[in-house]
C-alpha cells in the first residue's frame, strides 16, 4: 500500500478494507490469523478451524489478500496465510486518529486497554 502523500485522502482505501472485513467469515479469518501471528496457518488449518467449505474459503481469502489484509506464502505444496499486521495497524491508526485524538469522542485508554 502506498504511503499517504500530502493532501491525499486514503478514506476510500480504508473503506474498501473495512468492507472486506465486513463479511462475518472474513472477519473470523482475520481474527484467527491474528491468533496465529506471525507464523500463520495453512488453508487446511483455517478450513478445519472455521468449518468453511474450500471453495468458499478460497473466495474469502482472495478478497482479504486483494485488500492486503492478509499475506500468503508458498512452502512446498502448502499456502500459508498470515495477517498483514502492518496494514491492520495502519487501518486502526486511521480510526484511532479520528475518534480518539482529534475530538476525543472515545477516551484513548478505552481503546488501548481493550479487554478482548
């Protein structure tokens, strides 16, 4: 993802990322991959863990990959997926800046002190 240039609005890009995670299975995939960070999981492991049919899982992973929310690497015959934490951090920073620093709509310690 390109770095923001002066005056460039990345809101449409972040909206696309949020839309990609807006489907329940894709949000589950991202959360699962975060638990397996940094090693990631194979497609088969994701499929077993989330009980998503292979063809459907492939579609969801492709959408997440297209939005750069996940990374994929090949090791032999296996595809390993991992959360793209740099992009996720960028997305969270964008949201955090608007809600917690400019006008303090949400107290920053309520976000950082997440009890997930």
